[in-house]
C-alpha cells in the first residue's frame, strides 16, 4: 500500500492543495452517511475535484496503486453506501455542483453530480419545469440519486430515478471516461450502460455528468387526508385509486403512531376530530395535481367518492399551509424515528396489492422476536418504510433477516430505494440468488477490473459471503 503522505502529495498534484483533506482536517461528518448503524470511518484522504479530467486522474492513480475509492455526494443515504473504506480515498463531488444546461426544447437538464435537488428545483420552477424525483431530502445530490436509484413519494406518478436518467458521463475503475445515452428517450443500440450504472451504488463508475428528463410543472394541487379504521382498509383502497385514472402525484400510508409522532414533531394540528382520531388505525394521504384549479376540484370530488366507498371514516381536504406541513412532516419521518430512538430503518418493497399481507407478517415477526416496528410508506408502489426498535443487535439482525425473507417470498425485494450499501449486505448475500450475484460480480469486474470502486459495498468481501444456501433463500 502506498504511504499516506505520498498518496496525499500525488492527489494535491492533481487537484491543488486546497482540495485535499487528510488527518485531522477530515471532519466526522465526512466519515459517514445518515444511516442509523453507519460507523464513522477515517479515509486516507478526501479529495474535491472540479472537473471530469481531475476525477479521471484520481481514479487512474487509485487504480495504479490499488487504493479504494468511495464517491460522496450529499451523504443523505441510509445504507452506508458512502461510508469511506479505511485508508481509502473519498471523492467528494461538492465542487462539481453546476447546472450545465436546461434544454427546454428537449425537456432535459444536464447537471454535475454534486448539484442538489433543491438547487435544480429553484432553477427549473421559473421555466415551468420540474424534475419530479422527490426522495424527501432536497439537499440530496443528483449523483447520489443516480447511485441509489432514489425514489420517493412522487414515484407512484412519475417513477424513480432510472426513469428520468437519459445519459451519463462516467469514469470507469481504470480511469477511462465514457459517455452513455443522450438527449433522447429511446434507443435500441447495444447494451444500456446508463441503466446498468443507475443504482450501482458507486461500485461500477464515478458519475461526473447526468442528463435528466424534465416534466411540465403542474401549478394547482390538493392534498386529501383519509383516516381508516384498519390498515387493510387503507391498502384495499390503493388499487382502486391507482386504477381510477386520477393519477395521484403522492399516495402514502401512515400508521397512527407514526402520524402522531410526525405531527407532534411539527406542532401540526390537522383539524381531525378527536372521535375520528381515536378510531383511525392508519391514514391515506393523496396529493392530486393538475393544470387548472377546476380540474383539481373535479378530481378531489371523484377521489372523495372512491375513498368513501372504500370505507374511509371521513375525507379531509387540507388547506395549503396544513397540506405543505403534513408533506414536510412525512418527509422528516426518518428524523423523527431517529430522535425517538429507532435502531434501524428499513425500506422493503412488495407488490402493492400485498402490502396488507406483508404488514400482517411484520406484526407477527415483531412479536416473535421481541421487536417493535412502526412505519409509513409509498403505498402506490409498495415501498414500505419501517422504524425498528430493538437495541440488541443480534435479535434485531435476526428480525430484519426474516423481514427481508418475507418480502422476497411475496415477490418483493430487500430495498425499494435506499440501496444495499453495507447495512443490508449480509442479508442480501444470504437471500439473493447466487447466480444473480455471480453475474453482478462479473459486471463489476468489467467496469472496475481491480475492484477499487466502493469495494466493500453491495457484495463486498464478507466472512460469511459464501454461506447462502437454498434454505436461506425464500
């Protein structure tokens, strides 16, 4: 391994002295992400390039000397995906944060990976455009979104990151720069390298430029809140709403405990009568958007009839301030759970018609393992977020393994949007089809022959990585 002093000197020669941090200059904030079980880890250096040319030179150096690299955007992830490798290099994209172009004729934007969702939104709004991926943290970077295939509350209408990434500029593990895709929405020209990289968690390439698809901004909206006496009632209403052609922008379920916690944290009174609050086991939150207020009103009326027929205790159309506050409170559910002492947050996904069945299994598994879990989720696409309270790591890990196994048995997956990182790695390796893992490893070897890019994430080397058996998998 190259001595740290020599590595730092060579990095400084690439990006300049002010763009390399090492030793005591590497703050704790640069050593972890937002994951509840992420352990701060000290890298040899944090380097902040300002161009693709510099990124390529950094990767070429790392490939030459065999030093691992971890890409870092805003570090808002929850699975340990950007936690440094000890003795490795962190490539921070904080200085590569430009909005390169808004192409209104083609409805695309070209951005650097460090640009935040908030900055992109501010630039697009005056032009009547929106990038609709909305993972709940507007300080998240576009590069981080690409690496994790971020989703969020708007996925029921617009899809997730991979549905909006049209092209990439990327640096492979050898230092070679390639481009894939472009300002077009379809192609049948060879393998789709863009989509292989989306969601790869920085293990295949360092993304240095992104072309994203934009949509017209719908300026009129309504937020509808419907309390139900059971979670089955909520989940039973979902297929009807999705199939109604109302095209909700947001379709979320929130259990009663989570609703109480997030509204209390915001000091939010939604005006729900006490009698209805006592009867409500869960809530459905629906946001409708249209070009005109009249069309929104028509959709709200139709939605209210659907919800009434589905068994909602009542239907509340929230005023603007309360609506915005509720959505903001829902976005911050993770931080409320963290402040309440949650030990882990999971983001499993199942077919939306099986949400109720899965949550019933979760309740039974929690009782069997002595754990407590509450949550909310993107009901329209089956993404379930659970806050797990169990300080005993061994008990919690057994419970989580069974949660993941149950989701997969119902046709779902371990992670709907946060990724595998290190947090879900052990369960992923135990439960996933070994043939799929073998193929993924082969793809990584093609992009990153020396295995220097985020090598300990997703399917990195673990002591028990070969222990998956037919009995492990669902």
